[in-house]
């Protein structure tokens, strides 16, 4: 998936009516890992938790894979600050 396509998919997450399954989230995480987009990965993971989608072993494997790679200092996918604030103040998955 190209960066612009991934950005378009992530932008859909700003629409609260857009619902994803664990497989959809893992697909997005796979692509953010491939593109070494740490901020987008964190955003997608947080979005998953807020929407009560339980991470599975594939989710954690993808996140661990990203941590093991060299991360770009400046991520290319822009995450809106207003949603970042919402995510930080929301409950966490337990």
C-alpha cells in the first residue's frame, strides 16, 4: 500500500460511523509497520482500544516488528491533534 492510500484509509477513522474489525485494524497496522510510521501505528492502536476492539497476537506482533525497525524521525502521516487529545483522555482497554 502506498503512503497516500494508507493516509486515506487512516483518515476514515475520523468518521465515528466507520467501524473496523480486528482484521481491518491489523491490515492498517501491517501497512504502517511496513512504512515505519510509528505515530500512525500508535494512533490506530489507540483507536482500536477506544472502540473496544481487543488486540490479538497479530496486533502485538506487528507493533513489536515496528519497534525492532529503524524509525524515521519525522513520520509522514499526519494525525489530527484534536483526535490525539481525545484518545489520551479516553479509557484504556483492560
